[in-house]
C-alpha cells in the first residue's frame, strides 16, 4: 500500500513538473486569474451602477463610499424575503444572511465557471499522453490505475494553486474598488470560497479525466466533457420537475446523488458537518468518475 501511494505521488509530481515545463501551468493560472478578476470587476461595477440608480431614486446623498447602499439593501427585510423565496432552503438562507453580497456573487461565479474551466484546461491530459505514446513509458514504472490517480492528484494540485492565486487577484480588485474596511473583512471569505470551489472542482476533474480515458483525441474529450457538464448540471432540476409534474417514480430522485450539483448546495453552508459531508461526497464522486474511465482504459491498448 505504501509503495503504491509513493508511485501515485511521484506520478502527480511528474504531472506538476510537466505542466511547469510546458507552460500549461502558466496558461491555467492566467485563465483562472483573468476569469476571477473580470467577474469581480464586472460585479462591483454593476453594483456601483445599481447604487447610483438607487441613490437617485431614493434621494440619498451621492458622496458615500461604494458598496454601502448594497449592504444596506442586503440587510433590508423586503430584500431578504425575496432572497429567501429564491433560495428555498432555509438552512442555506440562514447561513447567507451574515455574508457580504460581493463574496456571494464571487462564489456564484466561481461555482458557475469551475466545471467549464476544469474541462477545458485538464480534460485532455490523459488523451494527449495516449495519443503521443508517452503513457507507455510511465506504465513501465506504475500500474494503470496508479497512473490515472496520479494524473488526477497532479491536476488537483495545479487547480488548487490557480484558485488560490485567483482569489488573491480578486481580493486586489476588491481592495481597489471597495472601502478599506469592507476589503479587509472580505479577505478570509474569498479564500474560503476558493477552497470550496476547489472541492467542487474535484468531482468535475474526475469526470473530465475519466472521459479522457475513452479516446486519444483531446478535442473529443473536451467536447464530451462540456456535454457532460451541461447534462449533469441540469439533471437534478429536470428529475425533480418530471417527478413532481409528470408522475415519474420518486425513486429516480436518488440519481441526483450521482451528480456534483446535488452536493453543491451544501457548500453554501457554514456548518462544518454539512461542509465535511459535501466534501466527502464530491471527492468520492470525482474518484468514481475517474475509476469508471480507468476501468475502460484497462481493457484497451495503451
């Protein structure tokens, strides 16, 4: 067991070194950082325009710092009733009450783009090595399953670094655009949401790499991955709709547990128990997707 874990770790380090040498790590970093910074800049700009309209409509003084009106609106009872109705889950709503609206919008964008970024950046890694034949050299030293898990671990580490740096870049935008007090208060939450996004990404990473075992073409892998992201993202909503309105068997709702979207709701919670359960669910799901792809690859010529 210890020898197997060591070989997996060495495979992950090899994936890390190869990403740095080929500058894929730089592409990953730039893509995550640019996406996060642009989303945060756009979010704060949109909130600023909304505040100006509210100031004009309500006749408030126009010389206050940016973000104050947004916080006041978030704390108002009518707006909270509207948010409660939209969220649905009372436990999630209670955890969101103490959050700053800017960090919630950051989290929403992070969860939205994570599956697509993971698929685009990491989806073709296994297919590329199968196409070039470099996988054969690795399989002389490790088993196929160890190689697959090592690739997964290496990509997970790269994504963790990219998310951490993108969170710092996002906070720099917050520091620039919002009052100093709000920016200081948002540093830890933004890092926390990046950590949650990484956990959420683990399931999609397993799916992307699992599909990458099925073909030697990275283009086909990315296309299959994006299609799978679209299907699995809407699957829970569609199942609930057909069960509620078209008489489908209630037992079909258990299939939601096979989709990452089913556990994403728990990542909005502050409860350690809920977060631990969601993290275990998503990590297990990612390994299950990866194992399914590796099982198909085990029956094929490398």
